[in-house]
C-alpha cells in the first residue's frame, strides 16, 4: 500500500482522492453515451412524485373533513 498525498500535502491513507479522480476521469472519457437510457428512470420519478402528491392531498382532505 502506497502512502499518497492529497492536493495540500495531507496524508490520504486510503488513497480515496486518487480513486475519486480515476472515477471522474473514467466518467468523462466515456462521454454521455447513456443519455437516452435515462428517460426510463425519469418517468418513474415523475410518477412517484405525482402519487406522493395525491396521497398527501387525500390525507389532508380526510384530516380536514
């Protein structure tokens, strides 16, 4: 295990800064090739928010009745 130094010279025993930089560099090198696949989760999020609003409205209506 190598002793790594952070940007300010702080000791980073786990090397997490280097791992983070490698992760970020990997993500940017791949580009945005997966953008069309993200439409599915977005629809699910919108449906979830609508359902939550309906449930809160129903509870409020029952509480005020």
